[in-house]
C-alpha cells in the first residue's frame, strides 16, 4: 500500500496544470476564469492529479454549499474533463442544464448498485475518464461513508485520488493516489485518515 502523505509531501500551493495523460478539456478560458475566481477568494491548489488516464476522485469534508464553489474553481483551473455525481434532485431547471454541461451526472441514491455498474461500464468503454464523488453524500454529519466510490475504483481497476477542501488553509489539496486492495474494511480507515474536522467549513458536521 502506498505511503500516506504528510504535510511536507504536499507541493507548494498555486495553480498547477494537468499532466499529459490525465483527461482534460481544451478550453483555455476555463483556466483563466478559475484562476480569477480563486485569486478573489484567496484559495489555491496544492498537489496535482496523477499522470493517469482514468481515476475516481473523492472530495471531503463536505459540510457546506461553498464546497461546490471551491471545488468548481479548481475544476476550472485544471481544465478537468471530469464527470461528477450528485443527487438527481439538484438538477432542476435551469441550473440542471448548466450542471450537465460541466460534467454533472444525476443519480438516484435508492439505486446505488445500478450507479456502480453504470460507472464501471463507462470506465471500460472510454480511453480516458475521471469521475468525482463526495463519499459523505450529504452536508450533514454522517456515521459512515458511502462506499460506491470504492467499489467503482476497485471494479474498474483505477486509483482513487483523494481531494481535501481545507478551509483553515484555503487550499484544495490533491493528495497522492490511493490504490484499493479490494479489502474495503482495511482500506477505508486509511483513506478517511487523510481528512480531519479542522479542514471543514463546519467542523461539527464532519
């Protein structure tokens, strides 16, 4: 298993560009807009996406509606070609049209197994693909994470890229990839240990 990162292993924050093999969008205006928004908000990006054509990206802690804004700014800066899953109820008109334009995929969580199978099939079909999932699944405090992201990565044989929204440091932290072993009970505590309540906008909800 890969060594978990320490603070000293995280590169200096800034506005990185994606490595060549990572799925990316060609529209340069996205990067310019993203950098502008992050400069205004005072946020930066630490770390980078690995140089691989396929991966599952997870984002935590998820305790505020602002999480989407900061994550979306990083998405623009990096020019990610990325799909992201969200509750189907948030894809209301007219925002739903814009959300789909930028990779949004509505899901009905009551049909979780179907979502995993559909995502695995998409990974098999495409030469390049990345997908973003919030494992907490809600802004409220939860006892356990939803494991859909883990099963997708395991069955599609792709790494998990953990991303932390660190409000204390105003950083979107892209941590080194985690390669699942297939033993969720052993792997999940190691992934969750990368995050802390002190990162969250509302620590009491983590």
